[in-house]
C-alpha cells in the first residue's frame, strides 16, 4: 500500500517580484515545476500527482495574472477540494513595492502581462495587485522582494521551503535596519534601538554583530541581557502555539538603526539558541548580503 504524501506548491504573486527565480530554485531542489498552469487544470494535476505512475514527490506550479481564466476568489474552495491525506498544498506569494516593480520593468524592458495600448505599466501593476488580492489572504508564505537580492531569495526559498519537512513549521529570525525600511511580512517585530550602539566605537563600527568584540561590548550591558531573556521567553512560549494552529511559517524580525550590530547580534544569539531544539529555524540578515 502506497503511504507516500505528495506536496503541491503554488508559486504566485506580482509580475517582476521573482516568481521565475522561485520556480527555478525549486526546480534546482528537485521539484517538478510547471509555469502558468490554468486554474481549471489544478484538479486534474492533483489527481495525476496522486496516481501510481507519478514520479515526483514535490511539484510546484506558477500561477499569475495570465492564469485568470477563472476568478482568483474561487481558489480557496478549489484548494480545499484537491487536498487529501496524500496531498498537501501550500501557497508562496511574492510581492514588491510599486516603485521597485516599475524600476525592474524599466531596467529589463520586459512587458508586463497586463499592459496594452490602453493600460500603462503602473496601472497594470495596480490591476494585477487587485486581481491577485484573494491569494494574499490564504498564502502560507509571503515574501516581499523589494530589498531582497536574487541570492537572498534563493537562499530563503531553499531554507524555508525545500529543506522543510511539510509537517514542521519554519521559523525565521531575521535582522534588519530601520533606516532601510521595515520588513513587510514579519509576524512579530522588535526594536533594538534602545540598546547601546557599537557604531559609536570607531574600532567596532566596521564590524557586525557576528564579531566577538561587538558581542562582548553588548553583553556587558544589563539591558541587552534583559532584552535577550524576554525575547527568548516570548519566542519559546508562543512558537508552539502557532505550530498547533497549523501555521507553516513564522517570522520574527529584529531591527536596529542600520541592521549591522545590535539586531545582528540578537538574531545570531536567539537563532543559535533555538536551532538547538527546534527542528526548522533559519537565521537571516537582510542588510548583510
């Protein structure tokens, strides 16, 4: 008797936000990838995946504005209908800020799929955002790529999607700099700007929170120790509750002014602590690319 459980990942989101990179990354990690599948063919694909002759454990499907042969509002019911004991389904949604998308299309000279002689690029982006809005409500993982490099996106997908057991919740603890903008898709966000700043020490300024002299500087301060203890307690207490609710992904974002010292130190310390006993914890530093 075949007891295999198959995984179907829908990769969707805004044009120019990185769906092609995401599909290529999943394919490099052993997924069977299908781009721009019409929504009405998802049930047939789900049946094929669960058939005896299907050879792929993991399948990824690209869904975008070109697939709007049916209303995206029907997708939740469609997914409920195809899920089974043998097939898990998750949605990855990629987005970016409008000004970033405009810049990307300008630099690559690609045509947006919804532009025509009556619709300019910005109007097409807004139309696509509205068209896909029902999917943002049910996405398991949303990634805003406005400040994410291609390398960072590939790493995030490899760490959080392809290396994750489908039964485990992926926990991401990430650092960022407030002066570069707040992350759009964090479940929890914490501010380290109240802690002593190594930036003002000329010897520590070129270093990061990964370096021992910076860690030694911060650990001398009682406020740093108290902040760590409270964050460690909060994550330890509440992460299991989200897992019990069936969440697949959980993100904690920790920021300081520039994303170099205090937030990096705290993320490194918390991440390594939780990696010792939670099954799927990733550390990510947005400003240290």
